[in-house]
């Protein structure tokens, strides 16, 4: 998800960011479809564990590397999903969503104090050139975004039915992510320096 969001439409890569976003959401989609077919959250949890393992293996065999954030998310799915199946308590897989988002927020926040570049600048610096204040603002936007996702998830968990939470896990999370990506792209477009497209004038013969 994060890798797809870090390639905004301003870089004109066509459908690639969308395809990356769908690939990142593949385990969630598998989880959602399994739950809708079986109505069993534990079966769906088993499926998302298998989907995450398959997704990670595909990334490794294709690129010979797995992004650090994807690895963190995958490990947490295995831990919380495993606890869900072992203890037979649904709350673990529901809390996993918030924990993952808060860890991402913590990573962006920690980058303000460690290293010479913010995390968002390391992710997007090859595609976008921005002034330091803009990078800081964008980094804070990601911190707020992931923190809010974690809070919203727990609100849904404790105030709505299990089926509503499953729907939110796919449609709500994906919808909020797309809205954030669009808002980010629009904002970045206003901050990027204009391209000099003027052609040099020819001198009269």
C-alpha cells in the first residue's frame, strides 16, 4: 500500500500505482472473499495468512527483495493471525490492523530524529523534488493518516458488527487510502516547480 501511495499521479506512470495498490491489498481481498463465502472469521484468517506468505514469496522470487514495511506487515499478520487461530479469539486479527498502521506512523515519526532524510523523502525522493518544509509537512500527513486509520479501525471493532468490520477492512481502508493518495497528488502538484517548456527562439537570418 505505501509503495503505491508513494508514486503519485504526478509522475505519470499510468496504471502502475493502481496495480501496485491492488497487489498490496491482495491478502485483504482474499480475506474478504473468504469471509463472505464462509461467514467464518477464523477460516478467513487462515486464508489471509496463506495469502501473505504467497505475496511475500512472489515479491522475493520476482525482485529478490521484500520491502521492509511489507515484511513488517507480513510478520504481524502471521503473529496476530496465528494467535487468533491458536487462542480462537477474533480480537487479535482485528487489533492487527491498528497495530500495523500505528507502527507505520511510528516509523515516519522516528525518521524525524534518525538519519539524514525523512522516511517519505527516502521513498519518493527519486520521483519528486521538494523543498525541506514540504517534505516535513508530507511526512506529518502520513503520520496523521496512519494514526487515524488505527483509531478508526478500533472504533469500528468495538461499535459495529463483525460483518461491518470485515467490509471496512476492505472497502473502508481501500477507500480512505485512495482518497489520501488523490489528496496527496493534488497537493504535491501545487508544490512542484513548473517545468520550463519554452523552446529557444530562433534568431532571424
